C-alpha cells in the first residue's frame, strides 16, 4: 500500500490525491465513483525452510522474500487500467457480465461523469434546478436554454431523417463527442444540443447528403396537453412465466408497469434515472422498450420507473396459468369537464374547471393535502380561489393557473 499509494504514484508520478470518503487502495465496492482506476498486480517469491529441533518441534523460517509491483495486464495490451483488466477477466470467463455491469457503476469511464452524478443525486432524492417552468427533460426542452436540457429519446429530424449515433463518425465526421461535450447527454442517436444551437435540439443524420438537421422536440410549456393513456395490452401481449423460472429471468412479455402502477422507464433511456442496465452490457436479457425484465438476478422482473422520486420497483408478472389482471387506464376528462378561460382573464384567476395535470403531464396534488409538498395555499388562506380537489388554480397571482404536483 505504501509503495503503490506514496512512492510510485506520489513521488515517481506526482499525481496522487485522496478521494474524500474512499480509501486510497481497496475493493471496488469501497471506492467512490471515479472515471478510471489504476490496477497493480503483486507477484511474490519466497523461500521457506522447515526444521525440527531435538524435541521434535517444527519451525519455519522465511528467507529470500521478494515482492514485485507490476501494472496489471488489461485487454488489448491496455495495462495499468482496472477497466481493461475487468474486460480481460470477462473474456477469460473469470467474472460474469453481471459483475462487470456492477463494476461500471463505480468506474464509469471518462465521459460518463454527468450521468453518474445525476444518478447519485437521484438516489439521494435531490435534483438540479429546472431550466424553466414546466421543465420535463425526458419529454421536452426549455426554450430559454435552446433545449440544451432535453434528455429524451427523439431520434429523427424534422424531415424524417434518422439521426446518426454521437459515438460514430460515419457518414458524418464531427467533433460533437462525449469527450468534448461531457455534460451534453450525448447518448445513442438521440437529438441533443451540445453547442447551444439557436433552433434547439438537433442531430447529425445518417443521410450522406444531409449533414445535420433540427429535431421536432417540443418546448416545455407550449401547450396544455392531456395525457394520453397507453393502449391496454392483451393478456397474450403481457405474457407470463412458468413457476420453474423463479427469478423471471426468461420473461419476454410486454408488461411495462410496476406493482404500484408506475410506468417503466425505457432501458435505452438515461432519464429520469441514469443506470448501467443497458443492452450493451446485458445483451441476452431482452431489454426491449420499457418492458419489465430481470437482467441482474434480482428476486423477480423489475424496471426503472418514470417517477423521478422512485428509482425502480418490481413488476407483477403472472405465473402461466394464473389469471392475468390487465392495468386499467385512467379516464380521460372531456373538454367540458376541463373548462377554459376567457382571454381577458390573463392570469386565469377565475378558472374553475377540472384540469388536474400540469404542462409536463404530472398529476396535481390536492390543495387540502400537505403531501408530498407542504404549502400555505389552502382554502382557509385563500377562501375565494376555488381550491377544490386537485384542480389547477391561481390563488396567488402567478402568470397562469398552476398546481403543486404529486411528484
């Protein structure tokens, strides 16, 4: 430990520094999240002499002890790099793909710090300040920042061209890479705006004759759109598992809601929850769309959720032969029930309709409830503001009708 931490890395190389909360040397499970880690192998050579005295007591003496500290041998001759060493162990069958996935949750690579930080904040129940009112980065982008905050999965341009992956250089050669723009969420071939283009999210295209185009990503807060309930899948589509598949690892149905009714996050999305359960790392786990799966040997099929406050949950996958209960979509209110306001009511203070979802699709919290958000906008304090149920209102002269959310 002294040789590795002080002599070799401090005196000889001059770049060692302590990471708060983590040992200078130890197991991956004890490390803080880092971009990379060195890897040192120790080889020993020693001579041991055994002897018996007159009383027939055995003694042993160690002599000619030699210790050598060498860089570990990684994949593709990439030595002294723990990630390359892990890749080599996987190729040799000495550790599993599952363990490799767990490893990459700690040693995230040079260009994945942004996702690692967001994942940590998410697990702690923290969130960065939104870029605009009504911000919902997985679904829309804020016009105030030219949609630089957008992290959704739109991957076609306004003209219908397919986007080129950001980590590819064909057919378009470019410099908008994760290395150059580490905080821009350049995942897959999703529309992004790493360089603050004035027209919003964009992408390079797979059309050799068209280098790049803007994408049709909605601006957050543009319109009040009613959430459209997804079509209810049939029992055949949802599927089931046989009782012998106790961990439900072979489940390949289309169930996409958790036991509490939360909608599953797509496996190829890193929002609202950053994660390492990807097709690249778990190629045989059927990580399609946002369907419930079990890539990492949990107790049963599960998924990350689209609820920023709930990272993941198990799914209620039925055993084959059981009666499968289909999820019931919520009723969509009619235009008459929702109501409207006259243009003269610029602040919408007189609105008394039944709209109860925000511009980003979040459900409103009841005004007579103090959970999850404590507040003072109550009927007692604002008796003439129509604070009924969880309907959108404007008791305090905001720009327009609003509500606290259940998120």
